[in-house]
C-alpha cells in the first residue's frame, strides 16, 4: 500500500512521534493506522505523547566551542524535574544533542527531530520516562579572521553565552578572545535580552515606560517613609526616546535652572555636560537593564560594556565592536505549571 504524506501527518498528530518513524511504522503496518500506532508504542516512540500536557521547565544547557574559536554552539534541553536533569542519561542526551547541532547545523528544532537523530532522541526520552524537549539552539561562527569569538558556560550548566566581536585585524581579534570570555560572564550574570537599545521595538519601549515610572514613584513613597534620599523620576527609559528635540529641551531646562541659581554663565559650559550625562543616565534605565552594550560593565563600573570593549581593543592597539551574542538560561520565559493539590481533590470529591 502506498504511504501518503497525509497518513504520516495523521499518525504524527496522534502519537507525537518523529515523521521518519511514523513513515516507517506505516510501511511496517501496511498503512494500518492502529497497527502503526501500536508499532510505535511497542518501541517506546509514542510514549512521550502521553506527557504532552506537562510543563518541561527544568533541564540543562549544552555548550561546545571550537579549539580555534571559530565556532560555538549552545543548546537548551528541558525536563520536568531537576532530579531528571541531574540524571546521567539526561546529561549524556544533552551532550550528544549539542554535538549533533554543532556538527550538522540544522535550521530548526523541527528539522533536527526529522532526522535519524530525532529518532534516537525520542527513544532516549522514552527510556528516561519524563517529558523532555529540545527547546532551542544557536550557533555563532567567526568565519572571518578579523572576527573574535568566545563563550562561557556557568558551573551549574543552566546558563551559557556566546559573544562575537568584529575587530580591525586578525591580531586584535586573537587578543580580544580572553576579554570576550569576561563579557560572556558579564552577560551570564546581568541577563541582557538584546545587544543594543537600537534593537528595542518602539511599542515595547512605550508600554514599559509608564509601568517603570509608576514603580519608581512607589519606591520613592517607601524611601520617603524611611527618610532616605529619593530617586529621580525620569520622563523616559531608553536612549531610543532621547531625540534631538528631547535633548535640546533638557539642555534648555538645565540652563534655566542654572540661571535661577544665579550661576555665572562663564562656568555653564563646565556644568552642563555633567548634568546632561546625568539626564541620560536617569532616562535610560531600560537600556542599562536589558541591552548588553548599554549595561554597566561588572568588572569596571565606570564603563558601559561597549566602552569596556573599546578600551580593551585600544590597549591592544586596535578597535573592536560586539556584533552579536547568544544567551540561554534554562527555563527562562517558560511559565511553570503550579499544581493545586487541594483544588484537585475538592474537584474530584464534588
């Protein structure tokens, strides 16, 4: 009997098994859907489908970097429990998946699962006996001798970072690698979500502004109650909002204040730059929290990460700029299911 794509799709929907296994099961069962399902179950391939309603929010990240720093891969694989994440079988599965992604560079998780490795992964999951997902993976390449690459995986194997920088020449790129590992460690701790404030979506910035300002006002209420110094309440939260018009108004306001304070105009040019810098600092809290280049560098709090990169490259006699990074932390953004045992019992009793 001819096995059609529609039949394979139907079996995959019913069992959650990889497409290649579904096709093989249908061939072995002469197109009989029920027999094909049984064929998959007997081999443990369809078993994970029963776990589909569970949330896999624990797990580990895998990390592999080339000896010559030309390429690095990070992978996140989730499990339901931390107990399983510490299982040697699970750790081995993370290692093998990372090696596979590093070696074959699949386009997506779906593409990876559609290969023979996908069958191996599904069979391994069935043996472990818990819902396990390949959530995501990424690979960065330093395919030019002027590009420097390095990365870092935290000791708990739950956070991994890769950082890529464009340099003026190969010598600078080689010299920047140790520094880029420090930047990766910074990103591990400081949790940036994007490279620069320029990457933010304007609607996102707008929606964040009101909430952040209200939060600061509430914080000031508490500081006032404790008789502690109050924080400045900004009008904005990102450099994206600080247009030429906004900066011109800020400078005009500073001049007006200096005039009201009877400060001699002869010294204004010494005061204004510092006050404008303070205005920018107060009005870019989102950038400092979420944009890697705009964050205060943990190893030198007088510099942003972008400035620290420039300084490190200058010390080597060259120039460098971070152009990309990847940061994976296990479970980030996954809403864990909270079981309400009492409610479940009450529902059954009712």
